C-alpha cells in the first residue's frame, strides 16, 4: 500500500485493534523503514511511533539496523540506509 491518507487510516485501525486484543504490559516488535518519494524522505517511522504512542504504547527499545538497500533507480543516491526495529509495550489506562 502506498503512503498517504488511506495508508494512515488503515494502519491506525490496525494499531487500534492491536491495542484492543493485547493485555496490559504486552510487547510487540515493529520493523519499519522510511522511504524516499519524489526525492524527499517520507517519515513513515515517526508517523507509526506517534500513532502508537497516542494509543498507549511506549517504546522499550529502538534500534537502527544498517541495510545496503537497492542502489539503483530514481532515488538510488537518496535511499534510507537503515531499518528500525522498535519494541513497544502497551500501557492501558
């Protein structure tokens, strides 16, 4: 699914359902990466972090894992050179 309004709506619904089914204190791991669109970095990772925090999740750990990425195509010189592995814990009120 391409980044945009529909992507955000769908993922907010997914994270809301995850919150509903997880117990307080449960953890999950998200593997996510920003990407380049029209020569500019799209902050997908930040969007997910802010969305999940608004639902009561807290970050336990956030690691950036270097990745070589594909170095060809329209944005070959602008690729984000890491993926984020983020461990979240749910804190229900």
